[in-house]
DNA sequence: GGTTTGACCATAA
DNA sequence: CTTATGGCCAAAC
C-alpha cells in the first residue's frame, strides 16, 4: 500500500534526525524513534526511509537495533549500505554486523537503561 | 473511520 | 543460534 510519500509530518522528523547523523556514524531505528518522542515509532522510522528512497537523507547510516541492515524489498540495499558505510569508515565484522557500541550516534548522551 | 501493513523491538521458548 | 508472539503507531486504502 504505501509507496509514494509527499509531505508526511512524521517522516519529516525522521529525515531531520537521519540528516543530522555525521559521517562514519550509525544510528538505530529505535534510537531515532526515541529521539522523536520516546515512542515506539521505530517501525515508522524505517517506514519513512522506505518512502525516502533517495534524497539527502543518508538512509545507509540507519540500521536496526542489532547492527544489521534490513533486506526490505530490495535485496541490493544491504549490500550498498555496507559499501557506503565502509567507505565512510564504519567497520563491519565477518557476519556483516556493526559494532553499535562504537558507532551508535545520539544527539544527547542519555543513560542507557540496559547496555548489552 | 475501520482495516491493512510495515527497512522494528523485546521477550520467551 | 532460530522461531514465535505481542506491542505499538503513523500513513495508505
């Protein structure tokens, strides 16, 4: 159903957050969701990025909570994402995962309830 | 205004 | 490690 997005209110915030992510840094859907309002809108974060398709939004700097890019609808997306991130300096491990402990970017340093 | 969906997350088994 | 289940919420139909 969703496919085209024109001027969504929520998505605008998501784009704003993702746009603030500096190069060589990554963030998770859950984090962005919390930044938007401590809500569980994590799904909409990826949802917005899906609609974004391409833009000035570095969607490749956004990964899921486990540090693994999601396949989504296009199987080539994770591959491009890894390539872009590696070019920016992000290191992937053998499993294709990212060390969120090192690359997780947040606007405000907030206490983590449960660091793993 | 109800139904469907989705690039998620957390927890449990 | 994988699979299953629940939740939560905006946007499209």
